[in-house]
C-alpha cells in the first residue's frame, strides 16, 4: 500500500522504482471506425473593430451605461443559450487594441514586444468557438451575434467572420 509521502514530490512507487506520477505507459492506439466519428464541426466566430476616428467616436466606449449593459447582457444570454444547447466551446471578449502587443522571439528565443499594430485597420475584439452539426447552424448563430444591440438599442449588424476549425486534412 502506498503512503501519502510517496506522492509528496510527484513520484509514484511502482515495481521498486520511482517514476514521475504523470508518466504513463503508452497504450496501443486502435483506429477509430468511421461509424464512431463525431459528426459535428467546430467554427470560430471573430468579431472585429476598426481602428479609425469613427469607431473611436461611435464605439461602445461612447455609449451610455444602459446601452453597454444591454449589449453585454445580450452577449451573456447568447453564450448561456449556446452553452445549454451544448454548442459553446469558448467565448471571450478581448482587451482593446491599444493594449495589444506584437511579440516575436529574438535570437536567443526571448520575447521582444512591440507596441500595437499601427498600420492595422481592424482588430479582433472578441470571439466564440462553437461545435455544431452544420455550417448553416454556425451561420445562424453568427447572424444572431451580429444583431447585438448597440447605441439606443439599435442592432449593430456587425460583420462576424466565421471560419471552420480544421480537425484534419480536408476530404478529397
């Protein structure tokens, strides 16, 4: 019987030798028959904002508190609906473009950061990842997200970029 102290440093005791607790023996992989394949598709929906004077003067930061609450409430309700339908994988709003950094590795692999992308006209401001049965279902969800309320409750009808997340090579 193993004692608690055997696990204290992430080691497990097997066959009179220690190995990391996370190490496991490789199990043989069996091919998955086509009848067991998952018949759903993942898509990412990307919501962009522009980096221009009109966007800055008319964007969400210029709205009243009630309009912002209505917009965020709409998005939260959409996420709840998708989650309860088992279609939501992930959804996040992103920090404003002014807080973004371009990161690359230097010769030693260390991160080098540059300021925001000044030449970009659009920035990713939020995304959803959904797992649905058909592309048409993905398009319906994206259209619903597009109609989020804006200033004065008027639907934004903003473009939502929809792209399939590839699970493997395309079928030929």
